[in-house]
C-alpha cells in the first residue's frame, strides 16, 4: 500500500512538472508579438529579435507610439506583397526616428508571411515602412531585413485591397486599424 502511494505521488509530481514545462514552452512571448488589426481581422506577427534586433526595437517603439494606426497599405502587388507603414501613403514617408542600418540574414527566407523592412536603394535606409509577403520571393533573400513572420491571420492579409498596374499603387487603400505589441493589449 505504501509503495503504491509513493508511486502515485511520483506520478502526480512528474505529471505536474511535465504539464508546467509543456505549458511554459507553449506560452507565447507577448513582448515579441505584434497584433496587426485589419478591417477583416487580427494578424499575429512573431517578431525576430535574434535576427533583426534594431528593427524589432524600432517596430515596437513605433507601435507603442500609435504611429501605425490608420496608415494605409499604399502598395499592394498580387502574388508578391502588401506594403504599409508610411503615414503619407505615398511610399516616401517615414517616422521621426530616422533610418536604420540593414540587418540582412541568410537564416530566414522571404516566404509567404515573412515581414520585411521596406527601404530605398540604400540598404541602410529602412525606417517605418514594412511589407508582408503573399508568396516566396527568393530575389529578396539577403537583400532586405526580415523582422517578423505572420503566425496567424494570413487570410486577413490576403484580403488587403490590391493596387493596379506594375507599381501596385492602391486607390482608396485599406488601412491599419491598430498595430500593437501584444504584451500591451488587455485580454
């Protein structure tokens, strides 16, 4: 009888420990997730501070300032990407924080759902603008900074209004409703 009680106690302890370990591993890092609320629903973006620490820091700072709220997806090209983060909606605007140095990596690829930093032809000119990939684009690998990955809600990204012509410029574009660091959002 005593042996059975000890085994039961050990089994319960192991189960509790395993359960705590599994739930800890599954718990999201809300400080490194973005909630991008669009007209059709919420997109969750996992930030990649190990790959692009300066860009992640910038995105979180701008999110906490409310910078992205109401900004348009001014350039959206079917089968390629949706670009936003410019308060002017022209593709030439940025934040008051200035530009960032490139943080290129070969560790991550521009696959569907990758979130990258938009820039000019100068690799060190990224600021607030970003793009979300609809499809893989190997030509961008190692040429642009990847700072995030959509982990849920890609179907809402797919519904962003597309632009016309090769430039992807959008007339009456869809806008970001809210762009928040997940840790700052009340459940």
